[in-house]
C-alpha cells in the first residue's frame, strides 16, 4: 500500500498596488514596507517593484493586486496575477 501525498506549493503570495499598466499583458506593481536602520533605529519606507504577468489585461493603475511566484514569463517577469474568484 503506497501512501499518496500531494505536494503543496510554497509559492509566495504578495499584495501590492499597480503603478503602470501600459505594456500588453504586463503590469508593474509596487510594494511598500518599512525597515529599521540597524544603528539609528529609525524606521524608513522601502519600496520594491515587480513586473507581473496579467494575461487578461484586467488591472489598471491604482488597483490593489495579489500575485504569486511562478515560472519565468520573460527576462524580468517571474510573477503571475491571482484573479479574484466570482461569488456564487
């Protein structure tokens, strides 16, 4: 008797705001976090941006988006949009 176990993916899910959506099937998303300086212990804002694959071209500038890691889509795109599910 073999034990069948499904592997759950440990992909990162990130939330951010769309900054640019001019390119076809690609959006640029920025994440704002706060870091603490190691010596002065002052908090400062740290912004990181990601190129995200959006095959439906659904999201526009200013929208909040959830996205996850995936296979490489291009030289700079490594993330894919998670579309919200429709309520029944």
